[in-house]
């Protein structure tokens, strides 16, 4: 199916933010006096809202998790956000979508203040007509809320054919909550099993495969 609007997750879909996110988490945990978990646990911080991850993955109570998020942002805002790299093939994919007249929008649970800086730093902002992101105060934090914000404010014409693209189950679930399908990608941090179990309509192993799906190329 050919779509005219594509919503893209950021972390693990457009860029690989692993180093910066995990270094920021390590910094926050050290300042909180909490043991640093395994690499596998640290990987799980990539995608979901941070305060929930500190509570779920590190057993922090709510007040401690909020302070950990503040510590995290100290490191992240000082440069951790740029300990990141664009996934190979993504700029070419976005350029092809733009050339085909397909509207591209970012829909991420990362706070908007960081999202905008990251997109500009890596020169990805040129490909997107709108950026929907989370707020620092948690008033818009979950992926379903971010997607709803994109649909309401992204200038999408009524009757558009829209799809979400992301690497984690929260992308699939957030899309479904808004009545949208989701294509899962395996070049991020989610597994095929995670994405298929959540209900992804297709799985793209590479940006080239994602391009074939989005441009309906045989």
C-alpha cells in the first residue's frame, strides 16, 4: 500500500542513540547511588519514557526516578544527545520519500527540546514537515499521546493514508491506539518477536527494505 504521510520514531529508527542514552543513564545512576545494571538492561532505556524505565528497570520509587531523570538530563543536554549517529541509509530514504511527495513527520517520546537539536545537528530536520515530541513536564509523554498530537497539529489533510514507523512495541501500540498501522524496523532496538507480537503490519530489516514498503516498490 502506498502512504502519503509517514510518522517516524527517532531513537532506533532514524538514529542510533545508544551510546549517549546509556552514558546518561550511567551518570544518573551514579549520582543517585544506584548500581548500574547490565548492558541488556541499559538497552531497554532506549524508547520508553525515562521515569518509567528508572522505576521498572532499576526499582526506583517515583520521587527518586524523577530526580534520576533530572540527573540524566544534566549529562544528555551537555552533549550526551550528540553521542549518536544517523542510521546508514536513512537520509537517502527520507530524500526519496520527499521526492515522491510523501509527507514525513517525526513522532518521538523524546522531549521536543532535545529532538529538535538532534535533528538539526544531524541535518535531518530538512526532511520533516512537523516534529511531534514529548514535553519535559510529562504532560505529553507516551507514544500514543505524541502520535495524537502529530495527527492534530501536523497539518495532515483529512483522508490521508498514514503509517507509523518504529523499532519498539510502544510504536506499534501507540499507532494502534490512534487507529494507525505500524511498520516495525529491525535496525533499532526491538526484536522481530516484539514487533510482530505487538501487531506490526510489516517488518523491515533494513532502510532499503523500508523504502520498498513505503514507496510500494517491487
